[in-house]
């Protein structure tokens, strides 16, 4: 950030009084611009034992498969966000179920939240952000062509729990920030 979104003056990076971290602070109007993690919300929609996946028509990870998911909007609940994203990306009217997984994606400054969901009718299509949308039997999930590690985590836990007849929720952390002097490990 270079300029204040409140008044347009240049901002500087400094630790405000009483704070512990550097923030973008406007010297003109005094606004402190906080930069906090963003919530990405999605679900694993199941219909008749099959899972609805979308192939991404947008970057990042264009052409790879994911469950319906996207950024939460102001004024909606997590469940509403998950249902809205399913309709926008897959034209699918889902019923959101129990909490499946919370994935802290530290390098992306995001928290991904996934719910179990039911797709009552096999009615779906490609939203503008999807190249194609398909129902996959568990044996046909394109594991090597999934868009994100969080997608894989959610799907693997989903199938494990379903086989066990349980609906717990799971937490995990993914951190691909480079360690100083540690080089790159992809
Ligand atoms: Zn300002």
C-alpha cells in the first residue's frame, strides 16, 4: 500500500503506539490500515455418493480442479458464503452441512473453511469462473490435478470421515513462506 484509501495522502510503515507490528499509517489523517487474513469458504457437495468439482477458468491454478469455494463477503455467514460460491461457480443449489475443515494458509494470508454439503438434485453447470463442472465417484477424483493443498486436505478428510461414519472437524496449517537462507522447497 502506497496511498491512504481514506484521504489519498502517502502512507508510511510504522508501529503505531500500543501496537506490536508495523502498519501502513497515514500521516495526514491518522488512519491505520490493518492488513488481516482473508476468509475463503467452500464446501464438498455430495450427490448420490459422488462429489461435485469445478475446473478453474481463472488464475491462480487455471485448469485445475477444486471444490466450490471463494472469498467471503461482508454481511453473510460462513454457510451462506459456501452456498453462494457453489451457485456462482457450479450453478448448484447445495444444502450446507457440518463443519469439515479449517486450513490456515499462512503464506497466502488466508484461512480456508470447508463444510460438508448435499446436492439434492443433479442440476449444475459451469459458472463464469469454471471451465467445467462434474460429479466424480470417489475412485475418479483427480488427485494429481487438484488446484490447492487445502482442497486435497478437505477431500481426503471428507472421504475418511464418510467411511468411518463420523463428521468431526479438522484443523491444519500450510506454510510455504521461504525460510531465511533455506532456499526454495516446492
Ligand atoms: Zn489518510
